[in-house]
C-alpha cells in the first residue's frame, strides 16, 4: 500500500513534468510566432515610412524647382 502510493506519486510527478514540458514548448512556439509577426509588422512600418520620406523629398525638390523657375 505504501509502495503503491509512492509509485503513484512518482507517476503523477512524471506526468506533471511531462505536461509542463509540453506547455513550455507551446508557449515558446507562440512567443516565436508573435515575435515573427511583430518583426513583419515593424518591417512594413519601416517600409511605409521610407516611402513617405521619399515622397516628402520629391515634393520638396518639386517645390524648389518651381521656385527656381518663377
């Protein structure tokens, strides 16, 4: 009886450890997925900012050309 209880506690402990390992693996995968998504979004924002910066530069050049020809 004492031996069976001990075996059961050990088995329960091993099962709990196994579940914890699986939960950790899932959490790491989710974190990696979120990080990849955040990097993609950041890249998109930077690309949009660069496009807008180029537009502003071109607009400024156009304005300068207009001023020069006036």
